């Protein structure tokens, strides 16, 4: 079995601690969290609103456009919300990737 020397473990550990403590890494985590957390919270609230509203209220059962009720329209909006979130995250991830490349350059 291959043995890893203590010096290698120490260098790797030191390198990881240096990266985590760097300003670039903190900026990356701040930007990711400031985008992801509100987006996930919005998506969860938007998603669970439909079952809650259809369980306790009847106004979503009213036809809005022909025979299409508010519940069907809201359900369709959930698909739009999902695709929109995916598109926004894809665009935002490019800036995260640039920060990761910057961190990799700084750690060399």
C-alpha cells in the first residue's frame, strides 16, 4: 500500500487553510451564498405555495383563461420559474468560475 509522508499531509493541510482564509475565497463564498440562499428560499416558497393554496383556498379553482384555472396557471409558472432559475444560475456560475480560477492562480 502507498504511504503518504507526513510532510505531504502538512503541506496539503497548510495549503487548504491558506486558500480558505484568503480574501478571494471569502468573496467567492459570499457571492455564492448571497445568490443561492435567497434563490432557493424563493423557489421553495413558490413551490409549496401551490399545494398549500389548493388545500386551504378555492380561488385557484376559478377559470382564468377559458377552462384553464388558476391552479394550472400557477403550476405552469413553476416550470418557468425552474428554467429561469437554472438560466440565472448558469450565468452567475461563470463569475464563480472566474473567482475559482483567480483562487487557483493565487495558491500556486
